[in-house]
C-alpha cells in the first residue's frame, strides 16, 4: 500500500468515527432534553433497543422513553470496530445517568451496532448493561413499562 493510499484510508476512517460519535452525541443530548424524535433519528428505521430483559423495536421506543426517569445522560467516547465491508461497525459506550430530581445515578454501558446509511452512520441496535453496586453487570429489571406492554 502506498503512503498516499494509507493516508486516504485513515482520513476516511476518521470521518466515519466522527460521524458515529456525533450520532451518539445527538442521542445522549436528545435523551437529556426529552426529544424523542431526535432520539429515533439516531437509529436506522429497523433499529432496536434492548434492556430490561427484552428488545424493543423503534415503534415501541417512544413509550419506553416516556416511562423512563428523566435526567442527564453523560456518555463516554465509544470504542468502535469497523467490519471489513466498511458499511457496518460495532461499539461499546459508557453511560452515567443522573436522575434530575433526586440526582440518583445509574451507570453502565451500551453495546451497539452501527450501519452506514444515506444520511450517515446510525445506530442499528443498542443494548443497555447496568453496573450494580455489587459489581454485577445485567440488562436491568423490568419496570412500569413492562406492565403496560402488550
């Protein structure tokens, strides 16, 4: 590989990383601001979110967001690995959520898959893992949303 080719490949990859990081930042800020439409826009149309022992398709995500506590979503820089095809990737991103009223915290991380779309990189799947005070890592406990879900 020539030096010129190596530079163009790395430049392209940096653009991909920046695009994914901006998608994830838009997700976190939109969750903090309660902007469901912008949260959904961070996903591919066939995307899903997993937590609380289940996987939720995007059409159920607004009700899940409405049932969730409100507060600040602080996320870390993700670790991203690109597939050989250059059109998909996987990643892990840390999360610290601070509930707005009592300032209770939840910590954990997301395991993600990403897809390149005509509108840029988007989340395809996002799975939450909570870190408990005991040190256990788990997908969370069912909450009030589960009791209303059909």
